[in-house]
């Protein structure tokens, strides 16, 4: 496969890669690094001091902000927040998008499910939600199980009802795309309160439609290729063809889309923390640090260092994204 | 063009309804915070010696009734009555918050703000009066600049590659970094203070003369418009540039060149109109995107518009305003769909002749 062949990296790509590796390492090891200050321990004797100042517990290499927090430690822990939010969100949304988009592209609206299985699902749902008279749900599910058993016993195909996978997936994706991501996230984050896990879920929820669209488009092209037809002719079950034969090829566009989606999420995360929405105020973040510049317009070090980190990360991701575009 | 457009509009209306409902229902998770924020300061009344916990509970009840939060949330609910009982579904009838909201919405009433007790529609209308000139100017400038820039880029000058790289980089930057950079460079007494950084809220009271008021207003708008233009320009330009490059490789472009036309004429007279078609969708998409962009820009430059209204509402748990903002953004999307269809109609004679 093309992925395994050795590729030579040009020096911008090596530089970008090493910056990103450094960022992720710094983010993961942040609690163990020998930092003189923690981000939420303000040094109130040294407020808004320029870089290379001596603080009460050690040097402030990159200065302090208007609340006396050490800029270097906020940078390191802000990188931790950014990496631990955006990386899982990007991977999760790529996974959800791949599964949903892949299913929508492969089966379209033509997939059908036997009526007994429908009965089992609906009855089970009825029971699980404790709708009025839960036993009714159990009865329906039991009926479905009996029907499935009879059909299996007599080797007779049972009637089927269609499952509109494509319509459901694309409908949900279109609905989520109707309103710009920032407005939607701000509106929902305000109501559901602030927590890191909730923000992660929200970012995943609003990001997966992009990858779902890409994978679906690729899957529509893949599923009519001769090797899929050959697999069908060999009598493989459709689920196996989908997972083992079609999906690996349909995932190709995600290789280029993943760095771009990381760029988008990084921007979203820093914008949200700049606006002060979504994360608790004591969580260190680059966007929040940049926001404090408005209280102290002459303190250039509050703005320059985090924005340099953010811009470098974004440019590195773009450079790497371009690389995988070329190599595929 | 009627039928597909009608279908798209209908689907968008459904989507906006679903999203607004989701925001409405999810926001009520946090109704207690909204009540607390709406209460007159509790600690002050305790300090004065008049407050007690029963008074506090009573005050909370009154606030909840005033905001309409005392009703059940939805048509059905699962109250946790006792720990031994498994929770059962309880039918609340039409006396619930969601039903009331929906009925009022049908009549065109967006509700009243939790914080200021003004009708939400009024607040949105006031904010829009400020935001529309800002975003409209930015959109117009971005489209014009993208047209001009893409036409120059298509002629393959020596600066084609560097400009493309810069555009890609600017496109990836978050808007707030760009806006802060502009603010700290051009409205900072330590660097150059050509433009005011804030203070448009007090404009109406301080300046009496209408000419100087207009001048101050325009001066305030320069930096926000620049930030919004810069952030929308790259996407439009790159898209149009790619489309133009593709059109210039087609046979009709070669024919035009073989006729002896100058490259500039080939681009302007022949390729541009065809290349515009995919860009039209993007131009129409600008409308909702600019609302979101205004969210950031208005916070950075302290402008009293739609975006800051939304950000303040999110911070202050003013849910009616938030839901109103979501609905308004949805309306912008509907408008943009109509606009896109109209623009296609104008740009592509094939569509015009078919209908």
C-alpha cells in the first residue's frame, strides 16, 4: 500500500512535524514539567510584568498577565487543554463521520430490515424508555423473537421494511449545517453549563457532518467498482463487504481532511475560550490568555506568545495536510 | 426553479425549527442558574437582616413565575417522585413551556428577555440596525476584492504562488486573532492610535453635530470591517481562483485565445461568468457566516450589535435572546438560499431559459 512506502519529508514538513510532536509531548507531560508556577496560582506581587522578571518563587521567563499568572505555565497548560480537546474531538468526529457516511453511501435508502427485527427493536425501545405499560413493549419484542425463530426454522424469508439510512444521516448533517458552528456551539454551551467533557461532545457533534459527507461521496464511487461486485458474487455478507472491502478505500479523503478539521477545532476552541464560553474560567487556555490583553494593552508578551503558538500549530497542520494530499 | 427551491426552503425551515427547539430544551437544563442570575442580590438582603431562607425561596418562586419557568418543560416528563418508584412518564398537557413558546413564535412573538424584560424582537432589531451595515459592507468589500484579486491571479503573475500561500494561511487563522492583531496595532496608544478602540455605545449622547457623528461612526467601523473582510476574502478568492484556472484549461478558452484575444479578455469575457457559478453558493453562504463572524468582531471591538448581544446572552443565561438569535441566523440562511437561487438565475442563461 502507498501508506507504507517510505516518503521523504522536506524540511518545512520536518519542522512542522517536530513542532506538533513537541506540542503533544508538552501537553501530555505538563503536570510533570519543572515549572516554577501553576497556571491558577497567581503571583500577586508581580502583576503584568515583562519577560525575564524575577518572581517570588522563581523566574517569570515569559512575564505575567494582568492577574499575575505566569505566561509560560499558562502556555504549557493551555497547550494541554487544546490538545486534549481537539485531538479526541477530531478523531471521534472522523470515526462517527466515517461510520455514518460510509453506511449512508453504501446502502443508500435501499437497505431493508426483516419485520421481526423491527418488532424486537421497537419493543425493546418501548420497554427501555418506560413508556406507558412497559410490558406491551416486552410482548412486542417477544412476538418479534418468535417470528424470527419461526422464519429461521422454516428457512422462509420474512417480509422486510426499508431503513432510510441515507435520508437520516444526510438529514441530520444538513440540520447541523444550517446554522454556523460558532453560533450553534455558543447557544448550546451556554445552556448546558461548562465542563470539558460536555464541550468535547459538543465539538464532536458539530464536526462530524464534514467527514460524513466526504466518506459518503467516496463510498458512492467505491461501491460500484468491480471488486465490490466480485465480493458480492462470492457470496460474502453485505456487512463484511462494507467493513473489510469498501470502507478502507472510502476512508482515503479523511487523510487530508483530518489536519484541516484539527485546524478548525483549534480555532473553535481558542475562540470559545477567548469569548469565555464553554470552559470554566480557571482552565488555562491560549484564547483566554489572549483575551486578557484588552485589560492591559501595553503588555505585548500576553498576546505575542500564545498567538505565535496558535499560528505555528495551525501552519504546521496545514503543511502536514498538504503533504498527505501529495503522497496519496 | 420553483419546486426544488420550495423543497429546500421547507427543509431549512424544518432544520431551523429542530435546532431552535434543541437549544430551547437544552437551555432549560440550566434554569436554576438563570433564576439565580435574575434574582436581586441575595447576599445584600441577608446583610440587611431582612432576608431569610424562606424569603429567598419565595423570591425564587416569584422570579420563576415571572420568567415562565414554573411550568413543566415539555408535553411529557419523568418526575423522580420517590426513590422506590421507578420514574413514570407524566403527561403535562399543553400547559408547558415548550408549547407556550411555540404558540407565541407562530404569532411572531419571540418572548421577553430574562435580563432586561424587553421584548426579544426589539433587542434583536436594535442590534441588527447596527450589525447589518457592518456585515453588509464587509461582505460587499470581500466579494469585490475577491473578484479583482482572482482575475489578477488567473493571469499567472509572478506573485501568484506567494499570494496563494498567504491566503491559505490567513484563511486558517481564527478571526479573533486577526481582530486582536488589528486592534493592538492600529488602536493602541503604544503603537499607532489611528482608530478608536471602543466607545460606540456612547456615540448618541456625546456628539450633537450629525456630520461629526457620521465621521466618528465611520472611524469606528474601519477596523471591524477590515477584520471581517480579511477573514472572508481568502475562501472566496481561492475558490474563484481554482474555478477560473479550470475554466481557462477548457476548449472554449483555447478557441478564444486562438482568435487572438488577449489573456485578460479571455478571462473577463469568457471564463469569469462560468467560473462564478460555484462561487455563488459561497457568496450566499456568507450571510449566516457573517453573523457568526460578527459574534467575535463585536466582542473584540466592543460594538453594540447582534454578535455581542448573543455573547452577552450566553454569558448571562438569557435564553430567550439566545433562541431568538438562533432563529434569526436560521432566517439569514433562508434568505441566503433565496439569494443563491436569484443569483444563479441571473448568472446562468440556461436556467433562465428553462423556466
